[in-house]
C-alpha cells in the first residue's frame, strides 16, 4: 500500500529501521549526559542532516523526502521516545519550511527550500513575544517599509533554535492600526546571515539562552531586532502584507500533530520503562507487577498510550487526505500531551525513589511532558477549538 506521499510501507519501515539503528548507536549512549549538561547535540544534528530529516516533509521538487504526516509523526514518536529535545530541532525547522512551501512565491520556494532541506539554513518559528503568546495578534515587532526593504524592530522570546539556527519565520506587524488586528500581520523569512554574501545582518541579535525545566540541549532564546533590514522580494513570504496570521495558524495543524507525536513518544517510554521495572522490582517477596495497585496504573497507562497513538494517526491521516483537521489535530494534541503528563507521573510513582533519581530517565520524562501541554496552542485553547468545531459540525 502506498501512502499519499508515495512512500510504501516497506520504505517507511526501512526509514524507521535506519533511525532506530542510529538512535541505538549514536544517541542513547549520550542522552543522559547531554540532557544533564544541557549540551547542544552538534554531532547528532550533522547525522540528522545526512538522514535528510531537515527536509523530511519538504517536497522532492526541492530535494526533500516529501514524507506524509503519518510517516513523519511515526519518526517523531520514535525519536521523542529516546530524547524529545532532538525532535524539536527539526520539527520547528520544518514548520518554518512548511510556511515557505505553502505560502511563498515561486522565487522564494526555489531560493529557500533547498537550503532548508540540506540543513545549510536551519531555524524555526518566531511568533511569541513577552506580552503575546496565546494572543498572537498582540505582537509589537514592527516591519516598516522603506523602498524595496523592510526595517524591523522588536523582540521575540522563547524561540526554539534561536541561537544555533540561522533563520526564523518571523511574525511582524506591517500595520499596527488596522482592525481587525490580524490584517496588520505579515510573515518574513529572517536570516542571521545574508546567504548571498555571507555577511551577518547587524540588526539581528541573539539574546541569552533561556533556562528551562526540561527540553534541555535544544536552545530557546530571545531574539532582538534593531533596525534589521531585509529586502521584500526574498523575505516577505508570499509577497503580500497582511497574510502572516493565517500562515501561522495554517501551520498549526501539522504543528499540533507533531506535538501529539512527541507526546506519544514520552507516554510510550514512560509505559515501557514501567512495565519492565515492575517485573524486576520486588517487594514483599514478589515483583511489584503482581500488586494490584501497580497493575491498575499499568492498565491505565497502556490504554492512554494506545488512545493517544490512535488519535495522532487519525489526525495525520486526515491531514494527508487534505481534509479539514483542526478538531482532529486539537484532540490528538490535547489528549496525547495529557497522556504524556499522566504517564510520566505514574512512571515516577511506580519507580518509587528511583523515579526521582537523575540516573533513570523517568525524571526527564516528567520534566519534558508539561511543555507538550503549552506549545503549539495551550491545552486550554485546544479544548475551546474542539468545542467550537463540535458545535460547527453539528449545527441544530
Ligand atoms: C520551551 C518553550 C519553547 C517554545 N518555543 C517557541 C518557538 O519556537 N516559537 C514561538 O513563537 N514560541 C515558542 N514558545 C512560546 C509558546 O508558544 C507560548 O509560551 C505559548 O503560546 C503560551 O503563551 P504564553 O506563555 O504567553 O501564555 P499566555 O498566552 O499568557 O497564557 C497563560 C494562560 O492563560 C490561558 N489562556 C490565554 N488566553 C486564553 C483564552 N482566551 N481562553 C482560555 N485560556 C486562555 C493559557 O491557556 C494559559 O493557561 C515556546 C515556549 C516554551 C516554554
């Protein structure tokens, strides 16, 4: 059977097998140390470039693998099961690429996408500001037209790949007065270095690396734009002002499927570690897996993991079929991220004191999981989106 992207099940299996071998040989032995040192995985990024992961969902027309959301989300789950931070390095990058591929001019697609595929230019999405997260229309970063150029001023925060990456899809206000506010929002591709000349853009400054509870290794940073100048032809995505809000929102479905896939990875790892540990650890003369209190936990964790997986596959299938899937992606993201949080906590209880130890992976899962409830639209917003769609699709 061929998926919509033309990848057969055999090809998908071959990709997943190759990734599994890489994780086993080059990733698992280093995760604990790199996580606790909060060290950026440079060598792994080079290996991800060789796999073509930076072009995973980009069309073969531009040199990418053109994978379906279904295959892509299985890759993301596998990687997140090992170290969720790694998936963030290419996921945010592919969100930026998707905006260029979906909305960019032909010139921009031909210019930027091959550079994204090779990993020559890597990056992410720069939407959030100190006073604008969920309410993205409240952003204040401005891009003022000056001849053929834009002059950009403002500060973004929490930007994944902000330090190690070379570019971001940057959400700006091109009209601060217009109502409704979304009409004044545009999207730019913002590189740190001019790819033509290799000269750094002076006005693009990287702030400090932000300290976080989890999601270690990958950099999250403030980005400061101070009279940063870009020409409109190469950088205003789609060549038209006022479309940036829809570009960001249009990318969120794939973004939510990807967070759901990461969450399934965390939930599954917590489950697998617990099933194994419960058979090894003995109290009162028998493995704790034989105590009913532990069995109840394992039963719930298993059912939650499978349900999260199926919701994620369902959303990916709808996305690949080109169907409207905001509700499906919202359900998958909401349910899977809550499953990750619940499983990580239950895994900690099952592991007792060892769950709290930095020598076991459980405390990392416990720190990683809550981010899944926040990123790509908080879970409060997901439930509101789901409810609105339920009413919309079932009007009386
Ligand atoms: C590790 C990390 C990495 C990140 N990476 C990126 C990145 O790469 N790029 C990027 O642009 N951003 C990134 N973010 C930012 C992230 O997208 C925002 O934190 C998120 O959108 C929430 O915004 P906020 O933090 O401003 O919370 P707020 O919007 O202030 O929300 C606070 C609370 O109020 C609730 N709330 C808000 N409005 C409503 C409403 N209308 N109805 C009901 N409840 C509501 C929220 O659900 C939440 O519970 C990252 C954040 C973190 C922590």
